[in-house]
C-alpha cells in the first residue's frame, strides 16, 4: 500500500485539484452539474490563499502519495458571530484512491487541526444518501445524521436525498480516540 501524506494545500496543487473538482461534478457529487461547472485553477488558487491566510478559520488539506495527489479536504467557517462556532467541510478523492486510506488520513489530519481552531465547537457536512462509503467513513469518525432533505438533488433524471451530518466537540476535542 502506498504511503499517503497529508499536508496543507499549496498553489501548485491547483491543476490537480481542478481536475478532481471537475471529476467530482461529472460523478454527481459536487454542487454543480458538469455543464454548469465553471471553477478555474485561479478560483482554486484563491481558495488556497484564503485558507492559508485565515489560520483557524479555514483549512485546505491535500492527500498525496509520492508526487500523485489522491484527494483534498476543504473547511470554511462563517464570519458571522452567530455562526462562528461551526463550519462545514467537503472532501473528494480520485476514484483510484477511494478505499485505500486517503479519506481516513484526511479526516484524522483535519480533526487534529480542528482541535486547535479557537472557538470551533461543531463541524458539519452534506453527503448524498446513496454514498454509503462516505457515510460509513464519517460515522467512523463520530459524525451523526442531523437531517435528511428528501429528493433534494436531481442528477441525470434521478432524485437523491441529501444528508446533513455533524460532530460536536467533546471534552477531549474532535480527534477520534479509536481510529
């Protein structure tokens, strides 16, 4: 098995992360459908710069094996005072890296980072109900289902429920004790 390294995303990752975002849209996992996809490498570079400049407010991590990017995780908090105690993340992996530990490594690194983010008490995410492998990973890391939006996503003529999942910070932080 390849050694997977997790590190903060950097500008040179933008090309591979754009390719991953486009693939994610084509698979139906992203917010945009393939024909609506408009993200550019410059957009991704700006997101990376934002994550780098707002320490504790946002986080972008890249998973790589050698010189190959396996996936990424992005987390952003709202600037509004009422919502600053929580933030949302998204994660995506190239298909050849799914089920090989990259997602688990991203989650471990992200939760360790989240433990140090001042005032962060809750982490949320959205996942398609049919994405059982992602749901299983999130449950393994202590995320619970908070809600289900019925027939919320329509892609290629099929409806799918969208699940809202969250994890609250415990006394010992977000980092899972057994994973």
